[in-house]
């Protein structure tokens, strides 16, 4: 634990703290935007499953409003043209998710808490598992959900804070998330902050 704490302190001392704070401000600003802007961010998170976040950021910028109404076949063709690995399946997920594009703001505001909202997303939006739903919530300003991809799991395993699971079932996801919350409390960091620091420690970048 001390080694990880020292690593994060070193990142803070070398300019990463300001990057993290800026990124979190961007997330909060996005979270105040209309439903359709939130939907486009949801599409980004759908795309990130088993894909590079950096690549998906480039695709999101290129497609932009096309997420809102581009026919499924044309969206798939565009994803393929941009070098995305799963164009047909993700175009299908995004097309189906459009039924929520005008109501996301109401859904978010009506939720009892972040955990209930994440559960709603996982249940009602095909293509969003716990990781992708947590990613979406973090990117629109929520701070209580862990984004457990294998970059994060690897660094936790490396520091002997968890044992790397063979597969990330929903039950295992929640177990590791609970351990990560304990780590965050010890480091005085919420889940959004801790994720950005761990991601930077593993990859050298502060992405969204």
C-alpha cells in the first residue's frame, strides 16, 4: 500500500494533480449538458469495451452527432472506416440505445443514488456492463464508481492489493470495487480521482 501511495504522491508532485483536477472539472461540466450530449458520451463508453480509450476518443470526435441519428448500417461503415474493431455489434448497441437519448437527463435526476443509476444503465442499455456504466458516470461528474479494466486490475495485483481474477464477473467486479473504495479512503481520494491516478501510473496518461 505504501508503495502505491508513494507512486501517487510522486505523480501529484510532478504535475499530474493539476491534470486530474482539470479532467474532473471537464467531467462535471459535461454532466450539466443536455441529454443528447450525455448520450454521445454514453456512446463513447459503449465503444470502449475491449478497445483503446484513446482510439475511441478519436472516433467520438469524428462521428460526434452521427451517434444521434446515423442509420445503423452507415454507423457501422463509419466505425469500420475509422479502424474500430467491432463496428457491427457496437453500431447495433448504439442504435438500440437511442431510445434513451432524449431522456437521459431525467433518468439521472430521478435516480436515488449513483449505485441505483448504474444498475439502471446496466439493465437498460445493451453494451453497458459495470465497467462501461461506471465509466459513463465518472465522465459526467459522478465520483463513487470504480472503472475496473485490466490496466487498473494489473496495478492493484502488482502491489498485492488484490489477486488478479481469471474473469471479471459482476460479483467479482463488486468485490474488487469494494476493495478499491477502501484504498481510496486510505489515500483520501474518491473513485474518480483514484482511477485517474492509477490509470496514469499504469499508462503515463490522464485520459477520460
